[in-house]
C-alpha cells in the first residue's frame, strides 16, 4: 500500500499542515492580547511587522521547497500542500501590509505614496504583494482550467516573488545582513535545484 494514501493526505496531513501554518498567527494574537505570557515588547507595531514579515518569507520558501522536495524524494503528495501554503503566504503578507497601512502609517495616503516612491524596499514589497494577489486569485481549479497552459507560466511568478521578497528584506536591513543573506541563499538553492532538474529533463528529451 502507498504511504501516505490519498485519504491520509486529505484527513491527516492537510489538517496538521493547516494548523502548523496557522501557528504564527495564533502566537501573534496571543501576544497582541498579552495572553499566555506573550507580549510584543516596547514597539508592538514594529515587532508585528517584523514577526509577520519573517513568517511570510519562511512560508514562501517552504512553498518554493515543495516541488524540489517532490523531485528529490518522489513523494508526489507534497504538491498537494502547495496551494494551501501559498495562500497562507498571501494571508501573512496581507496582515504585514495592513499593519503597515493602519497602525504604522495611520492610513496617511500622502505619506504612504511618498514611501512607495522613495523607499525602494517598500516598492518591492508592493510589487511582491500584487503578484501574490494575482496568484491567489488564479489558484483555483476553475482558473487553472480556464487558463490551460498559460496557468503554469503565470504561476512561475512565484520565483519573481521569492526574489522580490528576499531583496525587500535585504534592502530594509541597515547593518547586519547575515539573516537576509541566509534567506537569499536558501532561495538560490531552491531555484538551483529546479534549474538542475529542468536541464536533466531537457537533455533526456533531446536524447529520445
Ligand atoms: C511577499 C511580500 C513580503 C514579504 C515576504 C515581506 C517580508 C518582510 C521581512 C522578512 C521583513 C523583515 C523582518 C525582520 O526584520 O525581521 C520585512 C520588513 C518590512 N516590510 Fe515587508 N514583506 C513583504 C511585503 C511588504 C509590503 C507590501 C509592505 C508595505 C507596503 C512591507 C513593509 C515592510 C516594512 C515597513 C518592514 C519593516 C522595516 C523596518 O523594520 O524598518 N512589506 N518584510
């Protein structure tokens, strides 16, 4: 018998994965209300921005890791977690964006426009969010059917989102670039594995 079976993926792995992806949001909610001994510290707005931003990036990298992991391990079910994880990225980036718009900028449209134009890392963040919204909307079966072959091409935007997100992180760091370098390195490895498998596939196609 195959492990895991379709039933196990549907009724066990997916719900567990759903709860795991929700954990940062639960942590944030508890910290906002000062429950379970958690707190957001002296600057709750910045702490929320950073905490949610980093989790959005981590889950984005997890989304990008699922296909290489499937290719390396042959575990096809991993692909079934991709849509849910990607939608969680959109969820966390939306909170990150709303935290910036409302508590941070007080919905001051003038200041926000100035920020988007003058601070390059904000411009990149907005570009990444826009692409994520497009992917989120078109992630359904209906859109997949409607777009046919173009769906796959459109969803390659996720690689651009990875690059935008890592650069966004890098550009907003003032001194210590170690953390963004590590995330950018992970992204480079994940994209490299895909390129490697693509080259192998092309070579096999040429030989046959
Ligand atoms: C895919 C989209 C995005 C991802 C993955 C992302 C991720 C991140 C990460 C990892 C950080 C740094 C956290 C840390 O220092 O520990 C960050 C900071 C930040 N991001 Fe984003 N972000 C995205 C989009 C946006 C958008 C759309 C905005 C607002 C327009 C935004 C505004 C900010 C701000 C203001 C900071 C904090 C800068 C500071 O602490 O000085 N981000 N983001």
